[in-house]
């Protein structure tokens, strides 16, 4: 593996996989792009500074393993043995990947410094000299270093527990897992030899989760790594932040997070609003070019404007909102991001914008919804909002809106001149359905993104005044689903 490149995967919110697949190809010149639900796999020679610039992804990992689902039987011991073999079957590749990780983080030395001195082959010679450690001592050491505070979810806070459950495989009847050396004839590594520390994070779902807990799997993998490489488990301040393992009915994936903080954590956003990855995806649909004028007439805390201005700095941006507190928060974010000269804020109602007609190239907005920002009679106000957005938009310009499921379903009722059956066909597709259809297109990113677009554009275009529907994208906002609608203005006014 090259020091500056390799195989990666990046997690993404549901529905954002097509956006991320397109981004890695365009930004990183990535190859071998492959998508599954929630993840995009790719290869690239990009440098760390370029990888950090990914905007549609959540967390970026160096890929260690990607495999079909592991066979599940009723024998917990056999499943754990298969998992350990799956994880450490290519020790040289592990060292290559860890070496790349250390290079990214400015670690000194070569891969030999990581574990060459401590690494033991899968079958150690009986005459190797190691400090004798009894089975009971090793069990106690393992309990201390690999306790039940393995993370169940990436980023989830660790919870420490010293209790043994009835199903805990750390029992005398499972001695082969407590002490692998008992079967292989290997002698355990003395703790003082271990200089490289790590932590395991495991997620499991589906059939395997009915047999084993994430904690059990994490401990088994941790012990296997300690035995194989001589590394030391450290749950609080490890050298290798997390070794991420995800097992389900679709795939088995092992990776190392490239950066300690998620890519979705934007250091230029002081007060969080809309999820930054969704805001970036919306801006990417607006076709912003140099010199363009972009408006968010319901800007809230300004997340969409911030994402757009950071990515396309040659355009000019305006944000309006009726709420003083939202504008104050947006102003704080704009100052923090150093974009005071790029984004101008003003107070106005989206139903009566103090702006000339045909003055903007793109209008992007998150129509407020949910308990906090619920608009009274929102379905009645939506036509007025759209008409005002349409008025200030230039011919050929785009409108990109984020709508709740409720508003998404009501868009048919206010669309004019469209084939009603075609519109309903689009509206019936949830975020999961439309994304799944797109993700099933041959597995590479170009066909994937094309598939997303064709899924929507194959239905007859719906009109609202001079606006033509140009795409609908289902996305997840965590606990709720939402839909991105894209429109294009085809004339100066009137129905087409």
C-alpha cells in the first residue's frame, strides 16, 4: 500500500450515499467506488488535506476488511473463532494499513515500529521466550484492559461495566477464548513488551446480534489483536483511536478511522442548525457558479449559506429570516467562519421579500418543520412561499428545498400542469426506496448518481408556474426523514 493512498470507506447519512459517491470521484479522483446503505467504498491517492475536505460524509476510515456476511450458527465459540480469524487473517496488510494511518498522523518510524518487534506469527514456535503468565493472570489482565466499555456505536459514549452476565463468554467453559495459547501452544506476550495501544468499537445487527453482543465480539477481537501483534488495549487514551468493526446481514467491515473527529464536524460552525452534510448536498444541487447570486430566504442559523460559501467562494450569498434570534445565531456563525464579506443577512418575511424580480441564480432553503419550527397551516403557506421564491429567481435558475414528509406529500396538490399519476409515483417513494433503487445500479458511483437522477427524471416533469420539478431526493435527518426537491425556472412566468 502506498504511503499516500489506499482503500477507504466513508459513512454517510441515509440518502446521501449518491452525493458522497459523486464527491469522491470529482474531488479525490477516486476509483473502485462502491456503495452500500450508509457507506461508500473507494480507492484514492489523495493526501490527508484533500480527504479532510469531503463534505457529504460522516466518518472516514482506512479499510482493513470488506467481506460478505459471516456464517452464523448456534455455536457461540465457533462464531467468535470465525470472527477472530476473519479479522487477523492478513497480518501484513494490517501493518501496512496502520503504517498509512501513522503517516497521516505524523507518526515517526516505519511500520516495523508499530509491531514488528512484538508481532508473533499465527503459529509461534514453542521455544520462543516470553514471560510466563498463568491462565488466571491473563484472564484478569484481559478483564482490566478489555472490559465491557467497548463502544457499541461509533462515537457512542463508553459505558464501563465490570459485571459478568450469564451469557458472558468469559467463563471457564469458554477457556479457549480466554486463553488462545492453550490450544495453539502459544505463550502470551508479556505486557511490558506492548508499546502500541488500541481500542475496538463494534456494531452488530441482524442474525449475528441474536447470538452475540457487540461487547463479546469486541473483546474477542481485542484479545486476538493482542496475541497477534503484541498491542496493548487502552479504552481511554489509545494510540489507535478505534478499530471499527461492523457485522450485519449485508456485509462484514473492519476499518480504522482516519481522523479523530467526524468529517461532519465543521470547525467553522459555532451554533449547529441543519445537519451540515445535508446542507452541503442541497447546495451541490443548486449548480452554483462563479459570480452567481444565491439566496436563502429562510436561512435560520445560516448552515446552508455557510456550506455553499465555503465550497463555492466565488459566488455572492444573501440570507433572510423573520426571526431576530435566528439571524443573530447566523451572524455568529458567519463571523466564526470568516465569511462576513461573502454572506449578507437581512430581516424579511419569505412571503414578501424586499428584492427585485429575476435577481438570483439560485434559491436554497430548509422549509422549517418539526416541533421547534412548526409553521401554522404550513401547507396553506407553501404556495405563497414558492411563488415568492419563483419571482426573485432568474430564468434558468434553480430552487432547492428541504421538505418534511408532510410537506413533500402535499407538493402534488399545489403543482400545476403535471401528470398527476407521475407526481404521485414520485411522492410515494420514500427516502429508503428511492435510494435503494439508485444504489442497485451496477454498484459504481457514476451509474449510481445517474441512476438517482434518472429515477426522478423518468417521471413526467411537474410544473408550478414557471418552475419544473428536476429531482426529489429522500434523506435522513436522524430521527426523521426529509425530502430535497429541486426545481428549475424555465420561463419568466405563467404556466408552461
